[in-house]
C-alpha cells in the first residue's frame, strides 16, 4: 500500500520523507501556509519528495478545469492533477489520462463515482472515509465496495483512502488491500509509537548498564 502524507508542511514532509510514497494537498491544506506563494510552495514540495504530489484544480467548468489541470501538470514532473468527481471533473480526467497526465479523482463518496473514474483512466480515486463517517455512514464500507468492484476488472486506477481520521482507518485500508492511503502527519507519527516499545527499550538500556565493560 502506498502511503502519502496529507499535508503541505514542508518540515513534516522532510521528517517523514523516508517512509512516504508521495504527498496529497488540497486548497484547504495549502491555505494553511497563509502567506506562501502557491506555485513556489508546490514546487518546493515536489522537490522534497520524489513520488506523486497531488495538487487540486479549483475551476469547476470543463474548459477552465482542463486548462488549469494542464498548467498544474507542468509545475513538476511528479505532480498528480487532483480533480473533483463531478461530471466536468471526470471528463477532464478522461482527457488528461489520454494525454498521459496522472490524476487523482477527489471528493469521491460513491462506488459509481469511483467506477466512472476508473473507466476514465484515473491514476487514483480518493474516497473520503472520515467525511462519510462524519455524516453517519461507514466510510470503510465504501472502500470495501469499491475494491470489490475493481477486483472484477483490470482497471489501473488505485483506490486511495482519504480523509483519514485515525489509525484504524489505516489498518482497515491495509487489510482490504487498498492501493494507497493518505494520512495526516499526526496519524503517521502514531504508526511508530507503542508504549511497550518505549518501556522495553528502557529496560534493555538499564540492564545493559549492569554489565561490566573492559
Ligand atoms: C486528500 O486527498 C484529502 O483532500 C484529505 O484527505 C481530506 O481530508 P479531510 O476530510 O480531513 O479534510
């Protein structure tokens, strides 16, 4: 499973760069760097990590979105153009895929959106599990359903579990065999932490001191 970091914080990306396969951003995530120049920030992120960096369009209509997507794709060779799972977004996806530009179809909330994204040649489709949970649905059931559908075909589209809120989302995504996941830094950090590892280390260090050294 590819693991992406869901952030535009270059320091966090540098901290975890050895463990991640890429980065995902969205307009809200980028806006956390209030005074930054958008293009320079995206370029810096693309230099910091070698894998795909998802950068989202903000246009909503086909022609504008297509032009914006092409412009974004030129920022760096590892940019992945993030498009919404709308009628226009999926049309743009089909066009960009045909031109060999990688895409991440975002704001996916249904199996049918995912199916159309795959048929349009999307590189990734991002179902938002946390936001599904927020409205009383089961986000991970959506992942299961999409993977089940994709399993019957040879689509190259990877299911990228997004809007991750806790470690169980990550564990369940791995169990279901999702192709990718994007996690905020605070959740990735939890993958390394366990109180038993900490206490075990402490015991080993104390016991080691009891030995004589020559
Ligand atoms: C990633 O591609 C998404 O933009 C992100 O995971 C959304 O997460 P949120 O629902 O916590 O904003």
